C-alpha cells in the first residue's frame, strides 16, 4: 500500500524516521545492521491498524457465516475507527485513498488468517472429543 503513496506529506504521516519499540520486529528483518533499508510505520498507523484488527476479530464470529463479509467489516472499520489523524497530519487530498487502502489491507490479510485459526481450533476440539469418546469406549470393555 505504501508503495502507491507518492505524496510526501502522506508518507511522513504514515512512516516513522526513527525506530520505535513497536517496530522492533521490522528492525530484526533489516538486511544490514548498519543501514536502514526497510520502511517503519508511524505509531499512529500501528495504533489504527491495531484498532482495525480488533474490530475485525470482534465482528468475525457474528458475520463469518454471512455474505459479503469483507464489505461488512470494511464498512464498520471506516465508520468506527478514527482516521482523522491522517487528514490532519497528512493531506486531505489523499485521505480517503489511504483509509480505503488500510481497510482493504487489514481485511484481506486478517480474514483468511482468522478463518485458518478458527478452523484449526475447531479441528482440535473435534480431535479431543474423538479422543474422549475412544477412551470412554476403551474403559468400558
């Protein structure tokens, strides 16, 4: 998403020139120890993405079985999460484009991840039930 941002004001608002504690994982992915080549998100961007992820996780149990899951969650994110900081510290010209990009990125990454995690959890519950059923059968013979 950041590659598509050409506006210097928007880049400044979305990235951090210094390494913050929230960026430690990215720092360990650097190619060279003495040279910063990766892009570090701003603290506000990390907070906003975190709020989007929390909203998505909270909604998924209620909407995962319905049609248009991505659209429902995207609309909820855009209507609930505070994106005003982008307009005030970035530029109003690209505000909506950035909001759309953040919401789209979060939903396209997190929804499949949530489904995979949920399926894994259900499979484990099923295995445990089968194991208990077998133990019950074995203990009565």
